[in-house]
């Protein structure tokens, strides 16, 4: 089957990517470079980047060099940081100039964040004066801010221009701009004073001045605004791009929706890792070394090992009760497992609500009480099932009552604790996502064992 027919026969996008990846590897190994070029012609840049990423390291540079200059830049921007770094160290000076100069300033700044300072200085020397200035501007802002992820390549027009004059100017600027669906109106000092959609510009009377068709109430963000807040603004107002200004409202750049999608993915990944008690890695977790994996995961594991020793101490303190009623030990995993799950569920929904501002109209006490009631209802339901099960299979009524009452108390405490800790962390100035599942599980385990054994002492009269 020919390369073209292989691609044509792929019935889904996933199958297409797999065909391109396998065919590209085969053609490069056979040194059929013309065939590889032909294979990649109809393939989108993002899929080419994925295919190159999947190649052995010895073939990645070779595959990349088969691309035309304009396509190569797009593909390079889609590659993960580790592949970008690997390739740029192997590029010849001319290749570096071509790639780095043609990259969008925000993507270039993102790349420079991952490179060693010595290599950054070398790359800056290769940039044109205009591109160096644009890159220095972005690198001057703090990480994870609007200024760092904005692009300075936008279209700005003066308010005195007519629609037909604006259209003529757009034709000369569109090729150098990343954002053409929104047109920004500025005064002589580059202060942002209005916005026009491309649609409104096209359908209006050609002689109409821009000041008469522009929208004066423009949603914007400061350069120091956190990137997550920028994402929320774009989501809230259904924008395709958000203008970024300084304290004097001078227009400096624009954050586009495709950049925000990357931000949302990054922020979601960071929150998920934090909730698991991990630091979010810069690269794919499964690509980092085992040493770094152990280094990253060991602090929480060691901390939990120490804190869980409290559980051992509690159990040893109640050794007499466990010796007299051995059956009590059977249900310890059930109780701490149920408590941990309920606590993790409550903390997850509260952290998510705080992250998305879904809880902004609700008082913390209201949320905690709701989870308290939820924990109680879950505890009653589970408690009844456990009591009936123990009586049927073991015939021990007092043990069943002990486990049922303990389960009710533990689920209430777990749900309440899981809802309270994120608010407490936020009040103390920490990210609520740091209130991770391992932490809530440990807290509930300690409290659960204490409640269980004291309930047994009371019910069994030991």
C-alpha cells in the first residue's frame, strides 16, 4: 500500500496520526527522504510535531529538516519543551536564526523559560532588533502573568480612520499579526480606547469613522494579572482574545484563546498533582527519570508515614479491647477506607468550586453544613447496611452496633473536615489544592480509629 493510500484509508484522526508516525519512521530508516516529504505535505503541523516526537531521538532532527521553512516554525512551536531543547542544541546557526526569528514572541518566551541562560544569550544575539525587543518585553514580566503569555503582534488603529482606510491598513498588517478578528482602537499615545470586530468593520458604511462603530467598553487585563484570572475573563465574556494594558491603559499585547487553552490545561494539571501531594513536572511525568520521580513523591510519603504512626500509637493504646473482641480488627480497613473516600470527595468538590468560583455566592459555613448533612446521610445509609451484614454473617449485635455508629460518626467528620480544610488553607494564604487527598485521608484515619475504639469501649462495656 502506498503512503498516500495509507493515509486516505485511515478512518479517524487517531488512526491518521498512527499511520503518519509509523510511515515516517519507516521512510527515514530506509533513507527515502523524498517519500517522507511527500508523506508530510497534507498533514497538519500539530500532527507532524506529534509524529516527530514519536521518532527515536536519532531521527528527530532528520525528520524536522525535511520540512519547509514556514511549516518548520509551526511544527517547532507545537513540540514539547524537551524536544525543542534537544533540537535547538543540534541546529546549525542558520537553522537557529530561521526558527527562533520566525516564532511568535509568546512561544519564543515560553521556549526561553526552559533553556539555560548561556544558550538564551546566544539565541538573543541571533534575533532581529524588532524580535529581540518583543522577546525582552515578555521576559520582563513575571512567570504565569498576562504579560508573559501575551503576544505583541496585534492590529491597532486610530479612531479618526474611516472603515475603508482601516481595511486598507489591515491588508498591510494582517500577515505580521496573530490577531485579526479583533481590531483595537488607540489614541495618539497608544492608550486603548475601543474595539471593533472584523465583521462590524466589513458591514458598516466604508466612510464611517472608527470612533462611531467601535465599542468603548473594552474588557482588558493588566500585565501583572495572573494567567488563571485572564482565562476566567476570556471564559466569562466569551472572548477570542483579551487586550493587555499597563497601569496607564497603554495597549501592550493580546492574549489569544489558544494560549488560554494551554493555560487551563496547565492549571488543571497543577491542581491535580497538588491534590495528589505532588509537584507538577515541567515535562510529561512519564518522561522524567525515576530518580526525579522518587525525589518528587518521597516527601509526602515520608510525611504521611510519620503522621500515620499516630494510628499505630492509638491501636497499641487500645490493645486490651482488640484482644478481647478480635472481630473489631476485621472492620478497621472498612471504616478508614470509607472515611478517606468521603473526605476526599468533599475536599474535591469544594476545591473545584473555589477554583471555578462556583462557591463565590455561598458562605463557607453554608458549604460546610451541607457537607456535614451529606456525610450524615451517607453514614446512616452505610451504617444500616453494615449492621445488617454483620448480624447476618457474624451474629454479633454489639459489634455490628459499634461498627455502624462509628461509620456514621466517621463519615460526618470526614465530610466536614474535607469541606473545611480547603477554606482554612485559603484563609492562611495557601492554594486550596494543597489540601491534598493524602492529607485528608491521614487526618480521617487518625480520627476514625480513635472514634471507633472509643465507641467499642462504650458499647461493649470494656
